[in-house]
């Protein structure tokens, strides 16, 4: 295609348009960091619940678990 001097060509293709969304590496890194923290906090919470359930099953119920915990913490 030949262009004549002084003519303006209008491109209607999406590749030629400016995107209103600009890539910001700081925002992406913050989102990745928050995602990692949330995932690790979820795993730690699930591990805690698993340990609590295991303690309830291995002791004589809630009171036995409490007495065992006090014994472990204070050495009675």
C-alpha cells in the first residue's frame, strides 16, 4: 500500500490503540506477596485445626484436653 505525502492513515486495529490499563510491576508484586501470605496463613490455620482435632480425639474430650494443656504448659 502506498502512502501519499500529507495523508493521515487511521488504524482501527486494537494493536494500535493505547490500553487504559498500564502494567505496574509494584502492584503485581504486592498482589503476589499478599497471595503467598494468605496461602501460608491458611495452611497454618488448617494445621492448627488438625492438631486440635487430634488432641481432642487422643484425650478424654475437651476437659481432658484442657487439663493436658495446662499440665504441658505449667508442668503440673
